């Protein structure tokens, strides 16, 4: 009986995440798209909880929802990007849909082939493996971890530089 409820909850979150992800790419308002992204990332965290990976769920919430979305909104505010309904559409929608569908198909095919006939055991293990995960992240994967942190720092500095240039241009135009 528990497996049925777990599957029902999974499908509820999967459908909600899919709808939110669809709205991320179809929303004409950038702030609304960022909020839909928050919903999608929170759904992923809920799926991690469903898989009994609470530590990964909290990392998902803190890093992605807390940091990256705030950084994105901060960058939008600093660069004074058009936030309302602007005309960003072009004539490449069909090509984008075909590429997205092909990517989805190839990824689905690979996942089905990789896990064909494998039973997934969702039995809860005693204790947490956060210490082992932290040890792996900060030893074997320290270079990718630092590269991502430098990329986020560069994005923030770039947003500040672009915002300052806009202010300088407006200041010279006012004189």
C-alpha cells in the first residue's frame, strides 16, 4: 500500500514540475519565469525527500532555490533587463521544439536502456551519509565545485559591471 502512495505522490510532483518547467520557458515575464523555476526546483527537492535523500533535498533547496534563483533575480535587477512583457519572440520556435523533443527522446531512450529490468529498493537505511557525501565533494570533486563557485561569482561581477556602465551612460546623457 505504501508503494502505491509513493507512486501517486511521485506522479503529482512530476506533473507539477513539468507544468512549472513548461511555464519557465513560455512565460513572457522574466520574474514570473524565475518564480516558476523556484517551483520546479522545489519539486525536485520534494522528489529527493520521496527517495529518502533528505540531505540532498536540503542542498537542493539551499543551493538552487536559495542561491541561484536569488542570483538570477539580483542580476536582472542590476542590469535593468526588461522585466515586463517585451517582444523576445523569433521565428525559431519550431526548430527549438524539434531539438527539445529529440533531446527528450534520446535521453529517455538512454535512461530506459540503462535501467531496464533493474529493481529500485527504496528501503530506508539507518543513519545519514552526509559525511561521506561531503568528503567526496570536497576531495574528488573539488575542482568542479570551485569552477561552479567561480562561475557564479563571475556572473555576479558581470552583472554589476553592466549595471555600472548603464549608469555611466545615463549620467553622461543627462549632462
